[in-house]
């Protein structure tokens, strides 16, 4: 199994090498040269860690059985109850991906990413320290900190928009107090942070300094191929649950509706489809930052628009990194076309895609009012509580004509204010008062990780301008 750059760099590398590199020298992202096939029937009844192990073994054949066991054991350490349960209501099911240590779907991959990185270094006989750089719109930051903080030879810097995350998300990140873990609130938005972090991987001065210090710089964002591959597993796992509970027939095709910002979560579903899982339609659900919806409707990807802060902040993104991998897939690996498109994007803020899109892809978006309506509708109709990101996907799932799996990416308690507003409850009071009010009225359980930080006095420790990101990384490297 080999990997190549979306932009045509000629060197083919192994999966473990792709994990270590993070991004290609030409600015592209790594993609597998082929998709291994896996029948869902061959993994029926598998426990979630075992299923992840099977998926990883297909994409990283250089990993030994013992190494794979080391990787997936972290699930049993960090997930105390269910891994990814499915709740079904008629022709729609919700895949709950928020039962990990930070109550978001990012835990599904980041729980094991640190060990995947460690094993990748081991396989390639590398002994360097690791500096993990993370730009986050909220959930990736806290999940990455929980995954990497305290790991031997690992340092992690997280950059998040100071006014672009929920209070719970901020507290989760700032509450981490481990050696080698530093969190920065930036005066800017997620796209500002992500753009700078991606540029650091090709910055000659930073690369030279890191090499001199024997430090490997990598990312825990979904541009790292290990993140994407790990996420494939929960699509197979959820399909098995749908069959086992007689919601669908064995072999029946389903649709998926996925709240989408950086395009990683939905792309994992598309990769599962490429592997043979009976997914028919994929619905890309956006909020008012609807650059993807417009793109799939018009063929024009245009970031020259106002950035909107919404009730679904983890999707407040205009530059969707993993879209590049999708375009590489549907263009049959036309790297020249990808390279030209992204050069144009960097120069003008937009590009036009003239090749069209597959019929299985649909796209829709919801504004904040429609998002609140979605939360209320599901709660009234099904007595089921969802967060704003899931509500965006729920609204988009109405495009489906078959059984639709709505990917639920975060606990409603991470976004308590809009959820309270949606179901017409009082939104005043302290954070602790609000989450207990929501629990009392809805009869739902507050995640332990949120209870632990709800009443603490936690504030951002480092607030910097977006232009200071490179300087802070440089300072850290110089001190090593």
C-alpha cells in the first residue's frame, strides 16, 4: 500500500511515512493509490477497537499485530461506555460520535493518533521528538490535547480563534495542564490559523531549525492521513448496528448526512463507500459559511465572502482542506488539475471546477434559525436532543429518499446556549446552571468531562495575534 500527493509529487511513500510527513513537499495532501476492499459482512459483530484494527491493517500493512494492538488499546482506556451507538427514528438514524473524553467525534481518531505516530516513527527507525501543530475550530484542539499531552517526546501547540469557539470548547482546551502542551487563543478565525500552520510545513527556516533540533513537525488536523483512515471505521460499525437492529436489511444501501467544515468526516464516509460499504448517497451539510454548498451547486469555489460566526462554530470554515482529496478522487487522480486549481485559489481566493461531481453527492446548508428549528423539531418529535452541528446535518438529511444515517458529531452540552434557546428554555446563568437546567428538563446525562470543567475558573492563558503564530513556534524550537 503506497500513498501519493494530490498535487503530483512523484515519490510514492508508505502510510507510516505519510503520517510522519503530514503534508507533501509540493503542498498537497497524501492519498492512498488504491482502496482496499472490505465486505461489511466480514466484520459483522466486531467490537469497535477490533474493527479499527482491521481498517488500519489494510492501510498500514507495515504495522505488526503487536503494534496494532498497542494502537487500539487506547479506546478501552479512554471510552468508558459506548463507542459509537446508533439511535433510530423511522427512516432516519443518528450516529453518536461523542462518547469519548472530550464529547466530540474528534475523539474517535485522535484517541489513537498519538500511538499511530509513535508506531510510524518506530517502523521507520526514527527517534526524533515530535512537535504537533493544531489549528482548530474547537473540537480538534481539545481531542488532540487529550491524545498527545503527556506523551513522551511529544510537544503540542494548539491555536484556536479566541471568539470562535464555545465556552465549553475553550475550557476543555485551556484546562489541559501537561508538560509540552501549550494552547493559544488567536485574534483571527480558524482559516487564519489553518493557513499559517499549513505554511509552516513548507517554511524553509522552520524546517531547517526543526531538523537541527532533531524535531519532527507534524499535524493532528485531518490533513494527516491517519486521522481520515481511523474515521472510516465508524461507518462500517454503524452499518452493522443498523442491520443487527433490523432498521435496514442486510446489504441495503443507505445515505449519510454529515455536518461538514473541513470535509474530513464526510470524506471518511466516501472512502468507506469506495471500500465497498453500501452507502448510496452522501449529503454534505454546511452552515451559513456555505462555500461547499455553493461549490457543489455551481462548480465555483469562492472564499471571497464574509466569514460568519454561527451556532455551529466547528463548521465556521471557508477553506475546506480535505476537499482537495475528494477532487483528486473524482478526477481519477488528475494531479495537474488539482495543482492548478489550488494555485488559483491561493492567488485569487477562488477557482472553477469544470469536471462536474458524482451523482451520489448532494449538498445543502442551514442558517442559525434553521439550525435551531432542527434541534427543536427533533426534540419535540423524537424526544431526542442534538447539538447545532447535528441539526445542520438533520436538516440536510431531508434530501434523502432512503434510510439516512445522520452523523452526530458533538454532545449538545458542548453548545448549551443555542440548545437551550432552541427548546425554549432560559439561557441566563452560569455555565454550570445552564447545563444542569438542560439535563433536568430533557432527562439527558451530562458527559463527565463537561461536569468536571463547568464550575472551574478557566480563561485563555495566551492570547496572540494571528501574525504571531510562526514566531511562537520558532521560539519553542529554539528553546529545545
